[in-house]
C-alpha cells in the first residue's frame, strides 16, 4: 500500500508537470497509432486487390504478405510506446485524483 503521507502538493506538482510535459508526445504517438492503423487497412487492401482467387484466398494472401506483416510490426512498436506513456499519464492522473480526495477529506475533518 502506498504511503499517503508522502502525497503532498510537491508530488501533485510533479504529476502536473509530467502531464504538461508529455501532452505533445502523447498526442503525436496517438496520431501515429491512427496513421499506422490506416496503413494496415491500405496495405491489406492493395494485396487483396492484386491477388487472384476467391475472396477467402485473397484475404489470406493479404494477411500473409510481407507488406502487411511489416505494417503490423510497425503498429505493434508504436502501440507499445503509446501505451507506456499513456499508462504513466494515467498513473499521474490517479495520483492527482487521490490527492484531491484526501484534501477534501482533510477539509471536512475526516482525516
């Protein structure tokens, strides 16, 4: 269990500073995830349209293509980077929320 006595204005300021300092990177990574998701669809569609055979066969060829595999790897790499920063930001947001709750309780005399 975390030590709530160490949760003070300084820690909240650190959380706010982190959030402000990572806004742009978070937005850029989020945009990159969306871009690569569209790239996945495009690369799959290109192979599908260039292939011969039935629909199921062309679908499997598209999914097995090196281009699609490369796009999936790129998406996976950027998704991991995005989730790391996203999770850290969510943690800092929770710290701020807990601090607000504690401060509210202190003002009401509950702590």
